[in-house]
C-alpha cells in the first residue's frame, strides 16, 4: 500500500474484531489501533483510583484530561506504563462500557483516535469507527457472529489469560453489553451504511482475513 489507507472495523463484543484487525494489519503491513483498549485503559485507571461513581461526569472528565492514553506497537499505555495485560478482565470491560456512554469521554478519546489517523495508513477497530471516528475511511467492515459463538470466544479468551469465569456469566454479560452499546445516546453501536457486514460464526480467522482482503482489492 503506497497511499495512506484507513480501514474501519466495527462490531459487537466478542465478534473477533481485535483479533481480525491485528492479523489484517500484519498482513497488510500497516498500523493497528484497538480503540476499545483505550476505554479499558481509562477504566483501569478509575478502578485503581477507587472510583465507583461513573455518573459523576465532571470528576471523570477531569481525571481523563489529566491522563495520558496512547496506543503504540500494538500495546496500550497509561501514563507511560504498558498495561496491555491488565485490562482484559470482565470487570474492566464492564467499567469501560459504563464510561463509554459519557459523551465527554467519547469526544476526548475520539479526538485522540482521529489525530492518530491523520499521518499513516491504519486499521482501527471499535464500535463507532465507521460511523464517528473514521466516517471517510476507504474500507469499512462490520464484524458479527451469533451471540453464543461470541460468548464462547470470550470465555476461551478469558480462560487463556487466567481469568476464570463461568460461560453462563460471560454470555449474560455479552447480552447486557450488546444492549448497552446499541442503546446509549453517545455514538451507539451500529453498522455504517457503507460498511460490509461479515458474519464470522462459521469462519476461521484465515477465512475471515482472506474475505476482507478480497473486498479491499476489488
């Protein structure tokens, strides 16, 4: 790829967005930004500070304005410290979901994400990339899968990282997260009108990547 290319990947929790985006970025040799990790990083900070009232918007936005959140080399940094291996718990995900509904938080992080995309080719994944963050991206994909498949993937992901959680609880949380993401006022999860939807329920990672690349090369 000689010209700057922006690829937006959206979809619900557990659909495989990050795994797909990371593999695709490696295949295409361009940068990758996991925007969900940025929300998780801030959620991690709030947890470390002992904050539990996520309705106190003024306090939360003040803490955010004093935080340094960046994504470099596939790793997420909070105030200069790599916390990539500390943010993939269900608790952090739950906090991230709550704070992502705050418009001031989204506006702040979206501005950072948009600045990242101004210079180099990039793949971003999240829940509002094609609709809000990169509305003019050349390629947009909406990754989906059956809710039970998504829960199974998340369950295995948590198990591999040492976070034991019952499958039934993981499924319940994904259903709740879907509802929260799709009904929030600030940038709700939805497929961009010009995005290509790909159902990965019965697709392997390799099959999914090949399918996306075939669309990009059209």
